[in-house]
C-alpha cells in the first residue's frame, strides 16, 4: 500500500500542527525544552503585619484566588517571594506573576515601599531593583513618583503616553501626611 501525495501532505500538516501545539503549551508553562527557563515554584503573598485601622473601612485582604491585595484603612507589611512590601492605607496591588524569581506586582493606586527583587508595574511603566524603593501611584494624574531610598533620588514618570522625560522631584518622607507610613516602613 502506498501513500498518495495528498496523504503525505495531510500527515505532514498534522505533524507540524502537533509540534507547534506542543511548543506553544511548553512555552506557556516555561518548559526548558520549549525555550523557557524551566519549572519554578509559585510564590505566595503572606501578611506579616497590620497596623490598627484608622477608620472602619476594614477591607484589608489578600484574595488567594485572584491575587488581589487591598489595604483600605490600615497599613500592611507583606512578604512576596524574597521581597518585603509595605503598603500604605488605600493601596491596591495585583499579582501579575507569582513564579519564584519572576515575582511581579501591579500597583493600581497608593503608596508602597519595596525591599527586594520584585518587578512593579504602574500602567505602561515597569520598575525593578534590589535596593529599597518607594512608589506613589497618582492614578488620577497618570503619574508615578519613585524614590530610590538608599540614594535619596526621586523621579516622576508618566504612566500613559505621550511620555515626557522623567523629572527629578522633591520627595519628603517626613511631611505630616506621610511620615507615619515611612517611619513604620523603615
């Protein structure tokens, strides 16, 4: 029994589709044979400490199913992977990537201090580093202020186009409105 040209074409097409599907699935799971870095454990968000709520809005929560982290009326200190994050009141974070060594969070609004190698997304901007950094997302202004705490350098970045050049800004961690947070977060 011999295969006709049409049957060879079909067999070749099925093989190409099967290989492509396997590569796409392997890449999705970061498999090393598909060009990824291999399997990584998942990091979890652990609440280490909470301050007493300043109002009765008590909606501090970590939602393990959606990976939302909210801090409405109290400040929170959390661990995510090897990083520690302090969240001010009225702050909202969402876990984007929970793979060990690739931890990534989106700051939707509020103020945080990060110590450790976690990637922070604020709309179209992305930041990372190993030194302590503070982020303030002014969501209504489409701007984020970033303070490199060890260097004392602060810059303001646009979070949506059109992007202006980052501007050096004054960042006073001891002003009356934020000193309780920064004193607690150190």
